[in-house]
């Protein structure tokens, strides 16, 4: 009887340890899981809903198609993230853009520019790190350079609702709050 009790307690202890280990990986997975875009962005205005319908797509057309899209989004501020799948800082801040697009995507248009990357590699990255907006392929950095980038990735461009480029940030966002503050200040024109 005593042996059975000890074995039962030991088994319960192992189950508790296993559950605790699973809990931490579940919390980690939860932190990197993309938001429920369909739920959070439901009811977005038509021009923004059109962007959401093109989620994770890699679009061609180069700088002309990109500029045409930004022009078509007049009336809404636009935030553009330039990235590449091989760029570690880009990969690190991508989750911040996932969350920001889910939070602000009913008021702000988001676009990506995939720079100097292969379509297959970029497509695979987007399948693993989905965003609710399309990215323009920029294999020779023409779009990125037109924004004012000198070199390096990632970069973020902010257009106001009239379509004017009002701020260009070179380098990575290290905190979600940093990105959100710039969206509020440069895209939405909020002070403080």
C-alpha cells in the first residue's frame, strides 16, 4: 500500500512537471502567435479592407505600382515597413508590426516592401509570420531607396492622410511602444 502511494505521488509529480513545462512553451507560442486579424479588423473601411484581403501577398509592379497604391490610399495614413527574410532585426520587429496592424488597421493602411529577397524565401517567411497586408517585391531596392534609405534594413516610412511622406525611420523598432508612439505621432497626427 505504501509503495503504491509513493508511486502515485511520484507519477503526479511528473505530470505536474510536464504540465509546467508545457505551460511555458504555450505562453511563448502565445506571445509569438499572430493576432486574429479577421476578428480585429472586421468592419474596416473599404480601402483598408482591400489591403487586408491581400494579406501576405507579394506584389510586383515595382516602384510605379507601389506609388500608385500609396496614392490610392489618400484619406488614410500609411505605414510602410521595409524588410527581408534574411534580416535578423527585421525578423525581430515583425511581431510588432503584426500587433500594430491588428490594433490600428481600421484607421491606418499598412504595407510592406520586401527588399533584396527571393520570392520563395519571402513567401515562406510570410506564411510563418502572417501580416494583414501585402508587401511589394523590391529586388533591387528601388522602392526602398525612393523612401530615402541609405543602406540597411529594416526601415519604416510614415505617410499622412494626404499621401505626404512625413517621417522615415532607419533601423529596427526595439519595443512595441516605440512603434505605436510613431504611428500615433506621424501617421495619426496625435500629439503627446
